């Protein structure tokens, strides 16, 4: 019996060696329901100029606007139109769900030798505004002799997302929320 035990042990160790399997079985799906986005190595590019014309305002330059000034300007501007901020609605006891509200988002300063101001991004919509497809609106703030003024509401569509602003050039992309994603990149140059 003592003789058989080492032989069985040697036989088991040789039969359980690290050999590769003779065949590999792979599972191949018959069909898939995954939606594969269409990969395009080069997106079309939009390069355009928007001319800001306001004969009633004389522009001044070399002045910077900060977040607090822009936010106050935005809320005062829309308050004159009867649109309240979310903060103001929280103070009031009655809320009409059909009302529009305004919420400050981001400011992008613009500067050139003859233009000073900012591009303002803000949320304008119903009280119960939500959803990932709802995008912020944009307007231009110009520095005039009478102070900062909001001009050109909706000068670019809401589906145009802004990445950055350099000088008077606005860089970003056109985005379709419905599944196609980024459609094209853009550069918009503001001129007076």
C-alpha cells in the first residue's frame, strides 16, 4: 500500500499539469440591442461672425464685470419683465407653477479694442425646470456709457454649449441631446 501511494500521487500530478486546453469555447451573440454611436474622426466646424449692432448705445472699453455684478444685472433685467429668480420664489409664499424663473449660471468675459462686456449663460424656464436636455440660454452684456446692458438675448441657440471665450471669440460645440451627441464644434466671433 505504501508503494501505491507515491505512484498515484505522481500520476495525479502529471495528469493535472499546466496544459493548454484543446479547444476554447466562445460565446457569440446572435444579435445585440446595443446602439453603437457613429464615430466620426473629424467633426464639421462652424466658423461664423455675429455683428452686434445697437445704435442707441455708445460702448466703453477696458472695464471688467464680475460674477456678482452680472448676476444682479441679470435678475434686475428679468424682474422688469416679471420673471423672478428661484431665490425670490422661495421667499414668496405662493408659487404659480406656470411662471417662468431665471437662474444665473456662468459669465464669460469678452474684450477687444472696441468691445467690452461678457457672454452670460442663464437658465430660463418653468418653476419645476429639470431634465438633462434643457440647456441654458445665452445673452450678451455690453459695457456702455450708461453702464452694463443686456443685449442680444438668444444670440446663439441653446444647443450651442460654450467651452471658452478668448477676446471676442466664443468656442464651443453644437450638441444634440437626443442621442447623436456633439454634432460640430464652432467658433463665433463677435464684432461691433
